[in-house]
């Protein structure tokens, strides 16, 4: 008979978070794990998806969309306060770089598209 336990599921989820998340070294020199969307709590996911809608809506001006990017990174962070402080002192280009790297990490390894 197969058995599932909360502890086993939690351990598996934490391992997957590390594999598909992005580690960011914060302003304080300590690691922050930016977790993939599918590994957020129900409330965090709801907040993150609201920010995704803002980011994707070109009717919003750049500053509003950039703020939504910052907010989604904070939601995904396992150390939210440290992420806020780090983002506050980074230029726009750097914040976009973190967001892009986090999105790429969450997609996991791509299949090879070699044509040779």
C-alpha cells in the first residue's frame, strides 16, 4: 500500500524549490531563494499572479510595471525584507536582470535544439 506523508511532500517541495528557484545574494551578503511560482503558498501565488497581470498589461506605464516586477520578486523571496532592501538600492537594469534570471531558472533546463 502506497503512503504519502506531509513531511515527505514538504521535503520534496523544498528540494524542487532549490533546483528550480534562483539564489540571489542580497545586499546583506546572505542568500535569498527566489522560489518558482508553483512553490508559493496559496496567498503568495494569488498576489504574484495579480502582479503578473500588471506586468503583462501594456496599458500601464513603465514605472507601474517595474514596481510590479519588484513586488513579484519580493513575493517569491524566502527573505522578503532583505529582498525589498536589496531592490531599493539597485538600478532598473539590475532589477530586470534578476527578474529575467528568476523566470529562466523556473523554466528548468531546456531541451537541446542542436541542428547538427
